[in-house]
């Protein structure tokens, strides 16, 4: 792994045309539910440390040009493939908060497959979803706590957004109570106390828009996203 190239975590570096030559077959799913996709191996290696390792060196995959991902879902993989070729996260805007679940699942895929830029763009997408809907993803706390570590940017961001934008009236609802999980509650309380220490009791929409998301991104030492205009 010593020769591993630095993976892009911002859009400052773009893939070059020579990355669009070789093709790799990716088989997603198990047994009869397997579906095949064909990706440009240079392109997928440009963004993903997992594919980079699998497609270079002496791994079986690098010779057969077939990568099997039995534990991934077709839905998440398709979303990754769309992102790879369009630079966009293709999650439809809905009113029922389910978009959060899909973005969180894509972030987890990017985490497993070492794709820092996609992880970072999923972080941005969660923030944008909150600004759009002004609803926090309480319903998906279980998913977040099951699929992320305590230090994970996605977990920290969602906790910060819940701590900063929720108010007591929302916490009193029976549905919210039913969706809350104990580990998250403790993290939210700590985040609320920190906001108090910062003399920032409540985050308004304008505060959420202005957040420095690099705190939740994955970057090499010294790398930051460009300041939004
Ligand atoms: Zn950043």
C-alpha cells in the first residue's frame, strides 16, 4: 500500500481522459440477485482507495478485471455509479425525510470503499437536505449509529444539526420519543451544552448554511474546501 496515490477530497483535481480506457466488471449482490456493471477502472481508482488497491498489484481482481461486492446493495451501488459519471448525488427531493436515509447509506458505502470526495459530498447533501426540509433525521438515528463510528463526520454532523436546530416542542412529541436512541440522546445533550458554552443557543437556517463543513469532511492534512462564494 506504500505507493498509494492520494485520493481527491475536493473537486480541485479532475480525472484526466487517459482514465477512461480500461473497463472493469463489478458484480453487486449475492447469488441470483447479482447484477453486473461496467466501470472505467482508471476513473473508479482515481476516487476510491478500495478499487485502486483491488485493481493494481497482485490481487486476483486485477487480473480477472472482475470485482465482486456481494454485500453491497444494487440501489446504493447504482447511486455511486451515477455520482462517478455525473458528479451528482442522485437522491430525489422528497417530503418524508427518506432522502436522508439514502444519503447516509451512500456515505457508508463511500466510507467502506474509501471514497473521501463522495463522503464529503454526502455531508454537504445532508446539510442541504436540512436547509431544504428543516426536518432532522430522527428516524434514521438507528441507521447512523449502526453504521458509523463515534468520530465519523456523518454522525457528528447529524448530532450537531439536531442539537442546534431542534427545540423542546419537537422533543416532546411521542413519535420523536419512539425514534430516539439512548446513545444519540447523550451525544445530543453534550452538543447542546457545547452550544451553550459557545453562547449559541440555537442554530437558525442562516447558521446552518454558513457552517464550515470541513469539520465533518475527510481531508488530507492541510486540505480544505474552497470557501463558498
Ligand atoms: Zn471540506
